[in-house]
């Protein structure tokens, strides 16, 4: 009887989710490099219905974002404009990241954020460092991938750069991999201010920047 009661309750919960138009949450499979983004700061990775937003520099501050049916509809519409080819899809990803920035900024205070912020700016409650943006954008990309919004790319391992010999400061970024060519593309939000499109370029080009 208890098992049958449990099954009924699960069925009822799934029915409510379906009526609301929300996806049932399930875990997203992660590569070791992506998994490290979350285990290193002791947060859960994203699911198909929510993600932890890191801010305040190295995820000192956190906010749990639950995706609504409206959020999914907005992102689906944005990404639909990029179905024609890989370049169009990357342009759509830029717009999706801007949408995300505007979605969460007024909620957590990062609508006041600046480009290239780190601990030296003494304004952690309003800013992301590059570790935060790498986690957040990777999470967003993973969720969109699970929703089937990518046709030309998959989410790749985050990329790190930093060479003191040439005065290159440490930095890291999320990565998309183009399906047809295997070319890796960064989606670097940290170098741009609030609601500005992230830098999108090949990993090879990004690695050489100072």
C-alpha cells in the first residue's frame, strides 16, 4: 500500500509539472572539467530546472535561480533565430547571455557590475569575477543544451589562460565546441559590463590575448 501511495503522489507531482509547462528536473551529465567548476566551491551543478548563480568573487555569494516556463520560452525564442548555421547560433548565444544578465541582475544586484571586476574593486556584492562568470555561463549553456536549443554546438570544457612571462594575467572562460569542425569558441562574459554581449572568439585567439 505504501509503495502504491508513493507512486500516486509521484504521478500527481508530474501531472502538476506538466500542467505548469515546466520541465521535470533531472541531473545533467558533466565532464570532469565542468564538474570541477561546482565541486571546487561546493555547489550543486545545474539541473534542467534550476542553477546556482555565483557572484561576490569565487562564488562567495550565491542565489538559486529556478527557471520558469516564461524563461524557457524566452531562451527558446532567442536561440531559434540562430538555427541557420554555427555563426548565427553563436550570435544567438550572445543574446541569451545578455538575457541572463538582465534576468538576474536586478534580483541579486549585479545590474551594477562592471567589466573585468575582481577583489581589487572592493564591491563583491555587485560583481562577478571570471570564476563566477565561467560557472554561471557554463551552467546556462548546459541547461540550454539539455533543453535541445543547440543545433551546431555542444558545451565544452572551460578554458584557462595565464602566462606571467608575457604579463598575461590569469583568466578562464566557458567554451562551446562547434559540431561540424570541432573548433572551440569562448563565451567570455567577464570582460564586458552589465547587459553587454559577451566576447565570442576562437579559443586559440583568446588564449593569446593579454
